[in-house]
């Protein structure tokens, strides 16, 4: 561990946003999972959440490359448990959906505790999850194709959150409480 | 061809942006190419450009699913030819790069003729292409990982262009000249 690396780790940790996350429902393709975790890392997500990320393979296998190293991934047994967990932590949960009545994603405030619920490549967010979410948002599309790639949709919304959080000064001082900061720092220094 | 489908096709065509495009330099992975063309379709790109999209396989094989159907892909023999072609059409070419001195993508105006140059998964935009481009832009990253997935970077910038073009009213009336509009309409109606 060089001094430069330690400084870099601390710099990144000081910008982590414990109140911004994603919840992936049945997002199975490794390249999508990997791309989403890379975007999460870039906007400061500390821990991402998933239900059934490997399509039924019970042990989570490392498919997400380097990004998975720096974004914790918490796997929940089912969508109710996952949403219950996030709600208890105070998150507002926005389902991303192609519904006509879903709100334009640019009209939503992401500076408060926000979890973005993303759905499976084939089926989208389940009706059950949609019903449990606090709201539904969409990225406007003007083309012939019905939906975006899931990692693209995630990124477009996450970087809008980054834009808002930059403006609100949320990357300027540490957002993790000192105890959690220390715990994560020790873990990262071992990587 | 139902009347509803024809109406949908015309509605999409009226929003096509002939002066917004991407130039893909050695973007080989089919899932990235596919995701990029899907995003292009959603923001109104009429024709995308590529150099060596299949990693040396001489015939272009259909890897991009439905999106490829609605976004023309023009393959150029090399990067100079591609950039020369776009420049002749009046495009400003922005290389996307992880350079420290690349401009923040949010500070750039995408309402004029704009081509986004995107690089290979492994190597990024070539030095040759960077030197030929009009400017370099980057998406700010605050994490440990060095770069975004190429389809993610493309989408984040394309949807910023969409945001600016919405604001500028560029989706409100047809942007294709009547002759081109008619030609594309006839082609699309046959699909
Ligand atoms: C390929 S889409 C699923 C398509 C599925 N046929 C449906 O109707 O929902 C996979 C996921 O990407 C996200 N997504 C795709 N396009 C989106 C858009 N325009 N706005 C918001 N989320 C989108 C959603 O999370 C969606 O569940
Ligand atoms: C995986 S990156 C290439 C990484 C390569 N090692 C490099 O240093 O350029 C693939 C492409 O995605 C785009 N890209 C990735 N992250 C970006 C960012 N933060 N800003 C702008 N473009 C980015 C660029 O077009 C880049 O060439």
C-alpha cells in the first residue's frame, strides 16, 4: 500500500453517498450487472442491492469485475425483504418503468435518500415491486424501440442524481458517519 | 401495415435529429453496440457511424437487435475517412476521453451539429482520433474504477444532448428536409 493509494482511497471514501443506491430485481446478465456497479462506483454509491442477481444460482459469483470490489452488493432473498430493508433505512424507492404515467426522471429530487429500482432485461420491474415502490420514473424515449438497456437506464438516472448532488454540495464533505467511515476504510485498505 | 403503425413511424421520424450522431471507433462487443444503438434511437439519432465495429470481420453482421433496424449504421474504412465525412457534413466532433483536461460534458452545447466519438472497451479513443477531434469531453467520476462502460458513457452524454434539445424545441418540428424525410419514411414503411 503506497501513500498515494491510501490518499486515493480516502478521497473516494470522502465522496461516497450512503443515501444513494440501486435495487436490482432479477438483473441477470453479468455485463449489465458489471456496467451498473461501475456507474454506481462513479457516482458514489456505497452499497448496491439486488434480488436474485444470478438468475437462481444460489452462490453469488464474481461477475462484475473491478467495480464489484468497491461497491458492496447486498443480496436479499426476495423483493419485499429488499424494499422493507431500504424503507427502514429511510430510502424513497423509485421504480423505473416504461409506464405512461411514470414521472419524467428529470423532475425528481435525488438529493434525499434515494433507491432506484431496476427491472429484469426481459420483464422489467415486477408488478409486486411497482406496487411497493414510492413512485415510478422514466427516461423519455423518442424512438421506435420500447426500452433502454437496463444499465443505460440506471446510468442516465444515476448521473442526474450526481448532477443534483454536485450542485447541492453533497460531494464536498464526508457523508459517512465516522464509525462507518473507519470500518469501510479498513476494509478497503485490505483490498 | 396498420394505420396506427404508420402514425407511430411518422411521429418518430418527425423527431429524428439528423445533426446528432455517434462515431464508434473499434467498439466490438455486440451488447455494447446494441445498447448504444438503442440509446441513439431513443434520443433521435438518424444515422450512427462506426469504424471496425466487428473487430475485423469484414461483413457487418446483425448483432444489434431491433435498434439497428431504426438507426442506420454507416461503417467507414478508417477513422480519418469517418471524421472527414462528418466534418464535411458540418459536425463538431467531440472525443470522449478520460483525460484530465477533457471538458466536463455538462458544459458543452449539443444543440448544434454534434458527433460523439467513443472508443474501444480496452484502449479507448485512439491518439490519432483524439488529435483529429474538435474537443474532448468527459463524464465526471468520483470512484475507484477508471472508466465507465462505453455504452453507459455514450448514453449519459446522449441524454444530456436530449435534455438540451428538448429545451431548445428541436423535437417539436421535423428536422429532416422534405426529400430525406420522404426517402427514410419509404424505407421505414417497408420494415
Ligand atoms: C429492457 S428494460 C425491460 C423492458 C420490459 N419489456 C418492460 O416492459 O419493462 C429493463 C429495465 O431497464 C429499465 N429501463 C429501460 N428503459 C427505461 C426507461 N426509458 N425509463 C426508465 N427505466 C428504463 C427499467 O428498470 C427496466 O425494468
Ligand atoms: C472502457 S472505456 C476505455 C478505457 C481505456 N482504458 C481508456 O483509458 O480510455 C471505453 C470508452 O468509453 C468512453 N468512456 C468511458 N468512461 C468515460 C468517461 N468518464 N467520460 C467520457 N467517456 C468515457 C470513452 O469513449 C472510452 O473510449
